[in-house]
C-alpha cells in the first residue's frame, strides 16, 4: 500500500517523518510523522539540532510537546554529537603532532619521559601528549670564554684568557646524559687550563708557547668531555691573552723588551755574518783562480820560450851567420821600439833626415780610434812608409858597420 493511499486507517507513512501521524494540535503522535509531501523544512531541522544540543548539555528542548518517541530521538542525537566531537578532537590531536626539523638541527624524542629516537631534518610526526621532541642544533659553533689567574711551574702568576669553541655533536648525550653540559664544559676547561699552565714556565706561556698550550688544553678538555659523555666536540681553543698580573706588568714588559732586543741583535749579527762570509769566500776563491791562471800562464810561456829556443837552436846549427844576424836585428828592434830616442849617424855621410817624433805619432795613432783612422788614412800611410824607410836605412847602416868591424 502506498504511504499516502486513501483508506489507510488515518495513518500517514511519510518517509521524511518519524512514522507517526500529526495530531490536530500540532503535536507528534507515534513518532511525530510529517504529513507534507516533500523534504523537511530547514527551520524545523535547525530546531531539531538545537533541541538535541540543549538536551546534550542539560537544557530544555524547544517545541510545544514531546513524547516517548521524541525522548528516544534526543538520546540518539546526543551520542551522535559526542562521536562528532571525539572525531574532531582526534583530528586536532593528530594535527598537533606534525612539526619540522631544520637542516642544522636534530630532534630528540622522549616517549613518556624515556628516550625513544633521534629524528633527522624534515617534516616529522609524533603523537602529542605522549612524545616530547627537543630540538638540538648540531652545527652551530658555541663559544665559552674563560679567564683566571694561575700559578706556573716556576711559581709565577699569569693572567690567562682563553676562548673555547665547541659544537653539540651527539644530541642524545647532550640532552640526556648531563644535566647542564655548558657548566660541565666550563669546569672542565678551567681544570684542563690549570693543569697545562701548572706544568709550564712563565716565559713559554708569555712568548712562543701559547700555541702549544692551546693544543694541550684542547686535547685534555676533549678527553674530559668524552669521559663525562656530554656529546660535545671541541673544535678549537684560542689563547686570546696571556700576561703577568697588572701589578707587575711594567717590569715584565721591560724584561720582554730586553729579550726582544737581544734576539734582534743576534739576528742582525747573523745577517751580517751571512753577508760577509760568502763575500770573503768569493774573494778567496777568485784569488785562488787568479793564482792558478797566473801559474798556468807562466808555465805555458816558459814552455813556449823553450820550444822557441830549441827551434832557433836547430836553425842556428844549420846556418850560424844568418841566425846571428837575425837575432841581432830582432834584439835591436825590440830595444829601439821601446826607446823614445832616435839615433842618427851623420858622420858616415848620407842624407840629412828630419827628426820626427815617431813614437808620439804612433801613440796618437793608436789612441785616435776607428773614427780617426777613417779620416786620416792617407797621413797614416805616409807615416808608415817613412817609418819603414828610416828603419831600413838604420838596419843597412848597422849591417855595414858590422861588416867593416869584422
């Protein structure tokens, strides 16, 4: 039978109603059905939702009447709203679990207060209110400064100022093993510095031993951090200042200045020695080379003279008269060449030859150079011819006198 078929015992089977008939007074009967042939009204749906919310939070329902069916419907709606609220709460709770870890950080996850894992950079999710995430920067270089008066091995007091650079290499150890890693680092740095300074003398600390002291402090401090399991890696220790106490600083400055002057004087002396000694060695070597060259020259000249004498001896044995005459003429030529005077025989007759300063003319000819030779070539030729004629006449006269004497 259709839901709106006539003769249906006065019942209206509206699919949008609760299956009951509406009484003439406007109330619901048998479930509060609706006689309208269409979808329910929007105002009525909002009124129902308001009634259910009022019933959920203990308020009064709207409308003019209610029945047993209406009470059952309000109770089911309360369970529905509770479910919706639970789903919304679950969504909000799940959304609160998303977080991001930067590239320079690592996340230390504590699940119900106990260490669970270390998360890497990126978008992460952990159940909120159950897991606690602590982010640790593992690349940032942290700096700890420490300055104190310390006693050296030679019982002097020095004021040392250092700077410790470190990074949190292991986030788990840095967060969980030590309550305050920075305080532990400060105490360990002072301990390591006192141990190193106490084993060194004051001069090395104030002058050239700072770098060695910094390396020793870094090694000892890293061993302390590894022993305490702080997760800290020491990247460097710098000695910013190391000086005597202010009360005696002037006296120490004078001592340091005197040492610097001493070192400078030594350096200057070494530089002078390095410049003089090689020069003296060079001069000595040059003298040795000159002496060796002179010796070779004298020996070679002596050998040459010996060979020349032996050659002349051989020729002399073959023709003594000719060689005697030749030797005499060569000797006289060499003697007269170096003699600035000219001897002329005027008694035996002969032409009167005008005296010419042949030696000076020859010297001027040698010193004039190539330019003078080009400009006075004709005069030089005449001078040579005249010189040859005079020499030839002198030789002929000397030869004649020698024959007459014999």
